[in-house]
C-alpha cells in the first residue's frame, strides 16, 4: 500500500510541475506578444519594462545592441518596425529561465531603407522579481 501511495504522490507532483510549466510558458508567450507590440508601436516604457538592464539584442547584420541602444534606435526611427509575423514558436522552461526559438518575417525601415527579413530567432528570458525579462536575443537570416 505504501508503495502505491509513493507512486501516486510522485505522479501528482509531476502533474503539478507540468501545470506550472504550462503557466510559465503562457506568461512568456504573453511577454513575446508584448515585445512585438512595443516594437511596432514604438513604446519606450513597455520596452524598458520588458528588457533586462543588461540585455544583448543581436541582429542578423551582426550588430548587438544594449537596452538603451535598442530603445533609442526604435524611438528615433532608425529601426522602424512595420510588421513582425512570428511562426513556429517553441517555448522551453528551465526553472527561472525560458528559451524561445521561432521564425519571423519582419518588415522594417532600417536607417531609412526598407528591409524585409526572414529570420530564425533565439530569445532567452529570465525571471527577475517574479517578472520575465528579455536577457538575450540573436537572429540569423533564413535561406531564401
């Protein structure tokens, strides 16, 4: 009987962990949507809230931006996002860290020139004070 109670407790523990992981995945997906909206609407307050203070935001051209550089570039119009269409998003949770991989078709004006990108992106989110913050992002161009 004791053996069955231990197995039942273990299975219940796994189910609770799975529910917690699913809730965290949903939180991160909501943060992903908020990041997309903040970039499209040039919302510096939202961007500041979503990005960790020491974020590294890597682009397909090799440029890596800090938090202040990214926000300045978006607000000044140097990076003027017109559309961001994510697909094939996969969110994996590791305790207080989330790794998101996805494809994205993004249209923007970069330094005054139209740019259409088809990318594969990896984003790393960390949980700080019960809130998910973007810690790192890197993208590469997908073959045409």
